C-alpha cells in the first residue's frame, strides 16, 4: 500500500471538517491497523427530538465516509466501506468497517483544499446571481442514488418559504423536548465554544452572543404577534436578500438511502465550494412533518429532504471541530 505515515489520522484530520446537524460530529473511529478501521455513530451526539428518524445523522455519516474516500483518493489510496444497519441505542454503534488499499485505476478526486474551503454561511448574500451555467454544472453532479437538485429563484416563493421557515421555528421552539435538545447545542460563550469545539457557535450563526442567547431562551416571545413580527423583520434583515433556494429531493427516509444521499450531498457541496457558492440549510422546513408536506404541495416536489439558501457571501467564520484525538477511540 502507498506508504503514507499514519494514514488514518491524516484522513480523519481532513474529514473532520465535514458538516453535521448542529455541528454535532457524531463520528468515532477505532483504528485496527494501517489498512483497517471501524467507524461508529456516537449515540450521545444524536438528536432524537429533532431528527426523529435518525436519517439526518446517518446522512452526516455518509458525508464523513465520502470525505474519507475522497481525501484518500488524493493520496493515491482507495477506501472501501462495508456498512451496517446502525441504531442509536448504545453509546457507540457500529456504522461501517473501512479498508484502505492502493488505488488501481485513474481517479480524479476533488482537490484536497475544497474540503476545508467548504463552509456553511449565514452571512448576508452579495448582490450576485448564481449563473445558469454554474447551476447546470451543479445539477449534473454524479448521482447514482437518484437525488434531484431544484433551484427556486422566484422572489414571491422565496419570501413565502422564509415566512414558513420562521413560523415553523416558532412552533418547534415552543415544544419542550425540541427546545431542550436545541439548548444543549447552543454555544453563546466564546471561550466555552472554543473549548467544546462543537455545537452552534454564535460566531457562525451571524449573531452576537447575547442575541443568540435571547433567541434560544425567550422562545415564548415568538407567540406574541408584535414581537414575532419584529423578530421576523430582524431575521430577514440579518440574512439579506435571497436570490436562490436549493431543494434536494429523492430517496432519504431509510438508512441506505440516507447514506447515499449524504455522499451525494458532499459532492454537490464541494462543487459549490469550487464555484465559491455558499450554503445555509433551513432544517426546520424538512424536520417538521407538517411543514414539509406544506412545502412539497406548494412547490410540486415530492420527497424533499433538504432546503438551503445558496449564493455568494463574504467568507464566513469556520466552525470549531473536534480534535483527531477526540474522534479516534481505543
């Protein structure tokens, strides 16, 4: 095999920048030898009250596997994975057995720097449209799992979707289990955020710490009409004008589909990073079943599982990530 010193540590270091719901980073790796490793889902980092099916965490694991495979390819290595049907019953739940070998064919991987360039951005959009030729390239991403990227650019539809997102957020935040789980991942203290290196950091939410703290704790204000209107105005002001919403639809709501969807999503996201296009997911639009049904009927698109703002922004701050030593287990 290609003589890469400490290959698993090198791959994990780069793959650790992978996105996950609430920046929970549910992956753990046990290294067997330089060619073999086991990948686990950390049950303590699941979101059972927001991600009720577990599919979004499994999708994140698919993203992590795709990152490991893609980065291995940049080193002339092939990573293969045997997947297992995971549960969230235990602290550690076996997700895949991984094997590294020398690549035996010509693979053209994404450049390694795109993995760190890829970021979520909640900064205001610049007044610049994503050109049709870029959208066409994004829609042509290799996609054996049959996912479909749709782009919404109609201003009235975008305004309606923004209102629906905020109304759903207000509803969800007034559900005690959802709210408690969300609070567990809120990071408003800069020093604590840097220490924990996970969760929703106020820096990356484009909010001052006090604003983020108030949003998370004064949820009851969402039910007061005048205040909720002011919150909507302020939220829309902070995001700025939205030119495009991306919609991904397709098979998702079972383990195998969620893994395949995650692998596709990272390839799409890396291609967007190549084009300097940033992504801002709107999770409540798909995790709330009633809202997802309303959205699908309005847009005429079935099986929606991801909605995101897409466009150009200033370079956003990077989220903290767990150290390799915290991902690797004995």
